[in-house]
């Protein structure tokens, strides 16, 4: 942090009043920073009313989507018959169309949140500039005061009370200087966090649009699937049962299929299943959920495992943060971890950051844990796999970490409450929520369909493959 400040002593008459001006300025700055009315007055009723309206519409869509979820659950439990499959596909198409409409509302809501976040960032920048001016004045006063010895102060203030008043004035300048510096530091950290949130919201917008396009394609695919089934079977149940058997893959094909891990690397499906079963048994989770999360095809992420921790490939052209990893939250832990594992941090690649604004990357290995999250689970992972220390680049440890995280998310209050919306399908909804939390953390609700449902659907497909393997 650099300031261009003229430290030439000012005339004595200014020195006499500089302390008073300084404190008025600092107090005004602190009032501006901490006054909640500034934020309230900056808001208008229109965005709030619009947001409330969008929330109500989203709730209505959610209710209708839940009705279709219940219909799908009923026909799923009835078993595979031609009529139930056709009804299921019709309900799926209706549900997808509602989800597309819900995404439109979510995108509109996100646009409003992004506008508010941009305004908040600009407000924080103004506060930083204001406090920099106050700091400049404080540094000037401190410089002048430091050139005045106690004898000089005593000569200037022959009365004992004036002398102690002068000493208090010097102490107050020092205190004000410390307060202003601390406030600027806090504001800069706040600005960094706000920029990261903004980048994530913009990323949410992009991903939701991608998801919406995928949903439109899935609607068309579901319609074609229904038409194809009716065409092949000609409406006969016996022909439909033959069709099911013909589409089942052999165990040998499944066993040798290449399974691509999210963070890079390949395993045969059989090898991946063994890791997932071991981790799933330890975490109390079905192995297919772990496979679905770690499977590259289930991820919406990009730039996985191609960046150095301390360099942002987009900086300064497309990003403001110079490092791929968060400098205080993750880099110290990353360096500590690589040292413990005997790895060279300069050649150990991690996930890249989001280019826009200030969102960080730093995901490590197949499970794509950032260092700060890995440290939460590393001791539990060590207890499961006996790796000491546990490594995010070791498959057994990565699978175990994924299982533990998903289990915690599954049991969280958010996911339990979400599962309670449809008690008959509570397990599936909680899994959907857990998968979305794995991808987006606190922003999981925006991804419960875009990521969460995609993972659960893929887990169901893996379950069918696993059943064939074990038969």
C-alpha cells in the first residue's frame, strides 16, 4: 500500500488546529463507514418488491415441481412396465419445462443481486478512498508531532494542564492513525470478499444458462425416447421387456470401462468402484454417489488442475487477484501440505480461478478440495485410509474425503429440511442437496437441479451398472 504524501511541516497555526480537523475527519469517516442508514437510504423499494415477487413465483414453481417429483416417485416404485415408463417420461417432460421456467426466474433474481453487489463494491471503494485521505492527514500530523520533543511541548504549553493536554493530543493522533490503518485493512479484505462473491454470482448465471440449454435438450430427448419406445414395442408390454434386456450392458464391458476422475487421471470402472465402496462403507453412503461426484462428466467445473497455486493465468488481463489460490485462507495450508507430502509446490497443479473479478481456484486432486477444506477432513481421512498424512492426490484419500463431505452435507439442516418437502423421496432430495453443496457450498440451492439432480441421476445409472457387476 503506497501513498504519495508531502511530509513537509506545515505552519504552526495549522498544527494548532490539525488535531481537531483530523478527529472530525476520522469521526466522520467512521460514522460514514458504520452508519447503517447510508445503505438503507441507497436502496429503493422497487428492487426489494421485485425480489419478493420473484421469490413467490419461484415457490409456486417449486410446489408444482414437487408434485411431478411425487408422480415420478410413484411410477418408479411400481416397477418397469411400458405404461409406467410412458407416464414417467410424460411427467419428466412436464417437470423439465417447469424447471426451465424456474431457471428464468432465478436468472432474473441473480441479475438483481449482481447489480446490488456491484453497487456495494463501489461503495466499499469509496470508503477505502475516504479512509486513505484520513490516513494521509493522520500521517502528516504524526510526522509533525514526531519532530516535536517533550521539552518543546513543555515550552509551548507553560501550564501543566496544557502540557498534559499536548501529550494526550499526541497519543490521540497515534490512536487515530492505528484505527484508520486497521479500518483500511478491513475494508480491503471486505472488498476482496465482495469481488469473490460477485464473481461466483456471475459464474452461477453462466452455469444456470448452460443448465437451461441442457434441460431444453433433455426435454427433446425424453420426447424422442418415448416415441422410440412406442415405435419399437408397438405398445406391447412383452416387447418392452425384451427391449430392457437388450439395452443392459455386460459385466465385462462395465468392468473395463474407463472412468475419468474429476481432477484428472483415469481408472477402470472396477477400480473406481472398489475405492468408492471402501469410502462409501466408511461414510455410510452409497458408493454410486461418490462415483457420480468424482466422475468428470457429472461436473460443471472448468480449468481443473491446470494452474500454479501462486499465479493467476488471467491476471492482469481478465482478473484482479494475482494468485490462483486465496492468499491467506489457502496458500499457507497448501505450502504446509505439500511440504508434509514431499511435493514441490511450484510444480503441483491445482484448479484455476474464475477469470472475472476475484474468485479463487485451488482445488486439489480428484476430489477438488481447496486446502482449507481438506484440513477439516484430513485427520478423519487418515483414520479411514491409514495415510499419514492424507493426500488429496491419492485416490483412496480423495474418495474417502468426498464420502465424508457428502455425508456431512447430507445430514446438514439444509438438506434434511429440503428432504422433508417430499418425505417419500427424502433420501433422493437430501442426496441432491448434498451434491449441490459439494459443488457450490452455501449457494447450493441454485444448483440443486443444475448439479445436484445430474449427480443423483448419474448415481442411479452407476447403481444399475454395479448391480450387473455384482450379479
